[in-house]
C-alpha cells in the first residue's frame, strides 16, 4: 500500500521535473491515487492508564472496521515506612480484538469484542526488626 503510494508520488515528481526541464510536452495526465485503498488501514500509538499501546485497524466496508490493540507497562518500587519495607511490582498487559460499527456518517462508533487481561500486581511487606502481634 505505502510502496504503491510512494511510487506514485515519485512518478508525479519525475513528470513535473521533466515538464519544466525538457521544454515542450503536449499533455501531462493527472495521477490517479486510490484514496480508498490508502485509507483501509490505520495505525495509532497511545499512552494511558493501561500503559503504552498500539492500535491497528482495517476497514471492512464503509460501516465496519476490525481493530487489534495491545497495551503494556511495568512499574516497581521499594519504600520503607514506619519500619516496614514495602516492595511492589505491577505488570500491565492487555490485548483486544474489536469490531467497530459506524451507524452514522461521522466519527461515532459502537464497538464489541474481546480482551485478554494479563495484569498482575505483587506486594510484599517486611518488618525491619522488632516483633509484631496481629490479633
């Protein structure tokens, strides 16, 4: 898709250069670029509460898209408060496969699909000396 578009744009630039450098050219036909073909695919980068992510969508027809997205991030920290050392690890990992339906001719869409949730959270608290009686 991009190779076709790049090749077409380079052809237009070459024809334009020939027209100005070469003198008399009878007619230069306009280049027809298939805009529908170029808009069938979309890629988006994002950052949010689920971490960094990537969206890839493909148009099926005017009213339907299929979309795949993946998000992920990791966080970890160690802190000591009131003689207790806290250590946590958070791993965010989600992936989704969605179908988008566009009932109107604007950006409004209704989406349905499934998500994989691989989010994990681990917390450890360890006292720094002394004895503790719980209940």
